[in-house]
């Protein structure tokens, strides 16, 4: 059996975990909205036509913030189409995904849904086909109490109280040639700066996120962030990161090493943020909003009828190995919680999502639902800096990949310590010795693992077998404990004082 060691100490702290690190994303894409969170006539639909079975699972998943309405969709969206009496709302060609947008769900419905789902709204504005003027109008419509044309328009639409949306994305992936209205870094940096300025003049309490690169491999990565932040440093609070991972080559050792790619992406963006801060002699840190991350490769190029309404697109069905990588990615985000303040699992329902529905039918939890749910429920408080001594391996694209990827969180409010770890070894159990320095009195009370499943095993309607199983609790002796981690496993140990 292989051995590894993790040392945790009460005072070795990476940082406070911003609860918005457990966010997700709903785009007007495929069946995310229509047939996902919203379905008039569904047996579980409430008075707003929000599917109760879906809202229930979103709450169980403990999603803290949801980005909306896109994604690529937002770059051609007129927010005015989605407010006011439903019978007056226009259906439009939706150019990002080639479907028809009926606009029967819009800004007010989303703000209402967020309340139902106990989550916060993160709103994106269109800086593709539109600009600062429409962006500031949307802030006024949503957040101004009353007495102006747009705030009174909202009130006339039945929403007396402002929605109070605090977090705003300045467009989406504006570097990508596929994006409607894509821009050079200079063009985008100027527009984003002016949009953010006007939006903050409208409501000084909001925070804004500028677009970083749409993926780290894009040619302009680095130059994009530097130019955009040089222009937007004074007004922006965050810069976005997007990245999706896949196992197209069917190489599990290389696949599970891809959290190293996320790690290096985060480090590079942090360096650029700090370079700009230094260059400006600035006082404020620009923090990171990793507002699109997930596994995305199963669905490939799905064929669907052009201009249809809510076609089934990007409906990836996730396997056990995907849940293991999602676990590693969550650990990576937590390891950078001093700078990654917001992160969104993309997406939430039906479209590359942890929750799947049948239109008119039931729901199920995908494999990736479980590591996210456990991290978002119990990975709160502070992240402790783990000193890990692990065996390593080399794979096709990576060297020195630690077999054990782990993190611990300490929640002073609940007096709980939680350890999350993945054993990436394909064959070996690993005996992990955990040393608890200055953490006397913590006793294990829940130990679960996702282990022993087929790598390609999936869940389905009526079958969510791929999920954590309860394991016997380890004993704590002389401030240390041992976990025997099965090969290819996601593990969570909770301790309480
Ligand atoms: O999440 C799916 C798509 O991926 C989003 O619309 C876009 O922002 C990204 O490229």
C-alpha cells in the first residue's frame, strides 16, 4: 500500500472562503430555463411555473450564487424583451445557439426564482451587440427603488421592491471570435470600463466582473488580461476565468491531472492582476471570478433542429471519473480561496449540469452533483493550508502529479473541520496520515467516499447509485488519524469539536 501524509495546523490558513465560490450558472440555452427551472404545467410547478423538483435539488446542492442569462446568449440579448406582460413579449431568433427565444422568462422571473432557490443573482449585461447605455438602464430597472422611468416601469411590472442585484458581469467571453460583437482587448477594455462606470454611478453598491479570456489556450490569453485590466483597474472588482475539461482521449491518469491546468491558469491570472496593481501603484487587489468551470466533452456536436425552442443541447451525462475530476477542481478552487472569490459550476440544469430533468417528467442527480454538494455544504469557513507529502506520477501532459489531492476547511461558527481528498491512483490504496496541529478535540463524525464504481458508470432517472457511501469512522490518536483511501476515490471526512 502506498503512503501519504497531510499536516494541518489551526494557524496555517490560506484564507476565508467566500461562499460565492459555490456558484453556478443558468443560460438561455437548450433546456436550462425552459423545461429546466421553468416549466408551465409541470406537475411540480408553482404559481410562477418554477419546477419545484428542480428548486428542491438546487437547494440541496447549496448553490450560493447563479450567473444569468449567459454565456454566449447574453451578447445578443435585449433585456427589455423579457420584462412586462408576457403576451407582449417578442419571440426572437437567438443567434448564439441557433434557437428561438420566446422570452416568456426574463429578468424579473429570474430574480424571483433566485429567492425561491435561496440563492443570489449574478447578472450579466450585453456588451456584444449593445453597450454602456443599455447596461446602466438594466441596473436602474433592477436596483433603483422608484421615481424614475425605469424603476417605475419595474414597479408597473409587479415588482415594487428593487431586486438589489449586487454582482454584475460586464459581458461574456468578449475575446472569442464566436461571440456576437467580439472585440480586441483595447476595444473591450474601454467599453467595459465605461459600462462599469455608468452602472456604478447608477448604483454605487454594485460590484463588477470584467471578462478575462474564454479559455487559457486562446492565442490572446495573457495579453487580453493585461490590456483589459490596465484600462479597467479602477472600476473592476474581479476578472473572469473560464475553463472546461474533458477526457476525449480516454486516459484517466492524464484526465485526473487536469486540475493542475486549472491551478496554473489561476496562478497566471493572479500574477497579471498583481502586475497591474503594482504598475498602477494601486491599493486594491483584483480578485478572480472563475465563473465557468466544469467537465464538458460528452455531448460533442449535438444535432438539433435550427430555430427550435429549447432544443436538447449540451446534455452531457456524467460518469464516475468526471465526479473525481470535479472533486479535484473543487479542491483546487479552495486552495486558491484567497483570490478566487466567485466560481460558477457551468451550468446548473440540463446543460452540462449536475441536475437533469425530463420535460414533463422527473429529475435526477448526476455523478458530479455529489462532490459539489458536499463541498458547498461543508467546505465553509477558512481553508487550511495543507502540507502534503504524496507519491507522484507522470502522465501524457503532466509531470509530478500528486496522487493525493486534498484540502481542509475549518468553520469556526459550527466548530467543524472537513477534509476533502481524492486518491488518483488507478491501482493502489493510499494510507493517508493526517496530522492535526493545534486542532485538539476534533472528533470524526461522518466519513463518506465515492469509490468502487466503474469509471464510465453514470446515474439516470430513478438511479443515482453513483454517490457517496458511508464509511467507518477513523480513530484520532495523539492528534493524528489515518484514512485508507481506495484507488480512484473522492473522500470527505467531517470532524467536530
Ligand atoms: O456554458 C456554455 C458556453 O460556454 C457559454 O455560453 C459560453 O460562455 C462558453 O463558451
